C-alpha cells in the first residue's frame, strides 16, 4: 500500500507510521492562537515521535514565534522492516509548511461557505458582526451545552470568564441566548467546543484590526 500523504483521518493517532493527519479542529492552539503544525523528530534516539508545534516558523532564526509543544506519541514507534517494505511506509514525516498552509486555506474556505448557513449548520460559527452583545457590551462567545437535556446545542454567552477552574466557568454577566432549538444527537464524550476562549480572543483581535468577519481557524 502506498504512503497516504496528507490524508485527514479522525483515527490519525492510531499508527505513527501511517501518513495520516488530524482534522483541522483536532489540532491544539499554540500560544499565538493558531492551529498547530504536526511534526516528527529525526533524532536517532526518539526518531518518528510526533508532536505539535507553533506553525509560525522563521527559517532565518530557525525558531518559532512561541515555544508551544505538545507530544502526540509517548513512546518511540516500533518498525517492522518487512512490513514497511511491503506496505511502502516508514517513519512519519513532518508536515511541511506548504501542506499546513493548504489545509488552513481549505478550512477557511469551508468556513466562509458555511457562514451564510451558520444558524442551520450546528458545526458552524456565526460571523463576528452577527453575534449579540452581552450586558458587558462585548460580542458573545459561542459554546455548546454539556447539560444532558440540552446536550450539544450552541448558545451565545458572555465571553468574560471570572474563574476558569470550573467545567462551566462563571461569567461577568449572566447573558445567554440559544442558537439551536433542538438537542444535537451527540454522545457526551463527543461534545467538542467550537470556540475556546483563546480562539475567541484571536477572532476578536482580527476583527478589531479590520481583517473581516469571524472565522474558525
């Protein structure tokens, strides 16, 4: 079997030797607020171990804009030479900057296409200017409910968190407005928040700089 370079698959973690990449939304955010790039080490002692890093890499200084790193593999991949030769696969290769940017652009195009139907598509975020303002005067953040009776439903909420040590952290004001009218049929373990606080801040900063409508990137 030929190497499957650049294929996005929800089960990308299962085999470190197969050229699978995570869906865009499964990538963590670096300290810059960008989705991370998936890399693999070439050091002989830990060769092939995958990790996420900040995608903003300066070739001249050979440094990234922030020091964020998150390991994917906790152990070194074990390769069977015969299997590798038969299936045409070897150690995972780092995702190139070109591959990363292509994925980012594709996801942004998808988001733009979804924005017009954001009230219908339960996986879409509304444009920044379509968000109501909470009682603090700020544009609202979008969350998904983790309550069993309203599981998965999107709602607007005050973005100003008072204490982030809670599963549902208290907000400066009690503003809340439902987007979805029906419960989303999703197992509790599969409820993925569409917009983390860090993402909200990035979207807000981009809009304030005049870079257009909100996008989930």
